[in-house]
C-alpha cells in the first residue's frame, strides 16, 4: 500500500511538472508574440513619423514625393477572388463555414492536448502549437476578406496591409518551422526509441518552439521593414484576397531589387533549410522502417508519422505550386486561387488529418464530452 501511495505521489508530481512546463511554454510564446508585434508596430510608427518630419522640413521634397507616390494615408484595393456579384454570397458563406471549421477543429485539438495528461508529450505539444498557429494564420486573412465581401468594400489601409504582411509571414514561417520540428520528433521516436524520453525533454521542446517563434518573428520583421522602404502609387489594386508579400512588392513604384533579393535568400535559407531537414528525417525514418522484420511493426511505425507526412505534403506541395505558377504564369487570379490551399484549406484539414486515425485524441475528446455531460 505504501508503494502504491508513493507511486500515486510520483505520478501526481510528474503531472504537475508537465502542467507547469505547458503553462511556462504558453506564457513564453505569448510574450514572444506580443513583444515581436510591439516592436514591429514601433517600426511602423517611427517610419511614418520620420516621413512626416522630413516632409515638414523639406517642402520641395514633399511635392516631389506627392508626384511619385501617396503611400502614407492611402488605401490599397483588394480585388478578391471574383468581382461577379452573384458569386459574392457563395464566397462569403463558403469561407465563413471554412473559417468556423478551422477555428473549432484546431481549438478541439488544443483542448484535448491540454486537458488529458496522457497527451502531455513532445508530439502533442508540437501539434497543439501547430493548431494555434493555424488559427492565427486563418485569422490573419479570412476575417478581412469576409468583411470586404459582406460590406462590398475592397479597401485596406497602408498600415493594415503592412501588418497583414507581417503576421501572415510570421505564421507561415512558424508552420514551416513547426513541421520541421515535428519531423525531427518523429525521427527520434522511430530511429532512437530507447532514448526518446531522454532526448525530447520538455526543456528541448520549449526551446525548439521558442527558437521557431524568434526566427520567424525576425524574418517577418525584416520583410515588413523592407516593404516600408518602398514607394507605392495611389490607388494600388492588389489582385488577391489579402496583402501577399511578393505581389505587393512587384506593385511598388520604386526599385525592388533589394526586396526581391532578400525574399529569395530568406526563402532559400529558411524554407529550403526546413524542407531539407524534413526530407533527411524521413529518409532516415524510411531506412529504419525497412529494417523492421515484422509487417505489423512496420505498419505501427509508419502509422505514427503518416498524419504528419500528409500535412507536410499538402503544405509544401501547395506552397511550391503557388510560387512556381506565379513565376511561370502572369495570371494573378490563378495565383490567388491557388493560395487558398495553404492559407485556408490546409489549416482547416490539419485537425481532421491528425484526429481521424489518432485514437489518443479521440479518447481525450470523448472524455471531455462525457465529463461535461456528467457535470450537467
């Protein structure tokens, strides 16, 4: 009886440690997000104020700038997916439904992960972070598009467009990093199963996610700051349903060579680096699975990473397809439609992909629903 008592205390202590690590990690991530947002807003205010000060001390410079651009105080026009009035109602209902499914699905994943102590592992910690990022990614673009469609209003302010670029770049980058981190987690679980708990410690998991947030915040801040240096003509029409970085840069009136170079270099380093890490991890995983003698063992090992592999394929194939099609074709409307896959469809499908064949999440969700019914 004493042994069972000590085992209960030990189990409770481990649960408390897991809960505290979750609280600490969430608090750290929220602080990082708020800090990066405040810093970027400060950059925008300083940029606008400095432009105003320069215009006060140089009247001739102001007149020259008015002839070239009307960036500050102007509005951009988001042309959206279609200008056909008959399709506006269908588009609004479709995207409103998809947005609700995205929010509810990802919130259920987060709720199941937090409420069930058995899901306080590295894999589900990364999955809950991915769900949070998917909610933020969808909330960056869809609400503004729904408002424009509902109000028949296409305008977005200069500051609003810059902020949308910042947050969209931030959360797409986080998706990229988290998928790479999750691939590393699967690599350790399958290739080094005996050392998994000693390698994937709570401290390492929080550090990996924190580094992802910081790196993505620095990347989005740099991209946004580079856009602030550009000049735009008045009444710029963006053939998209949100302010997409590369499309906005190509609509600038000033020279965009430095912006193009920075975008391409960072895309190659960050996106290409993460994709290389994912491919390397899965090459090792496939090699380890092939070494397993039993068919049941191979199936069990592959099933643990099948959902992640599906999400990776969906995310990167659509992302590469969008940018390859935009580089080959000059049809901006087709690029906007293709962007729906990784901005709207992928965040909506992620909860279904991870939960349909995951008995742990199903069990946690059923337990929560049963508990709510019993309390009522």
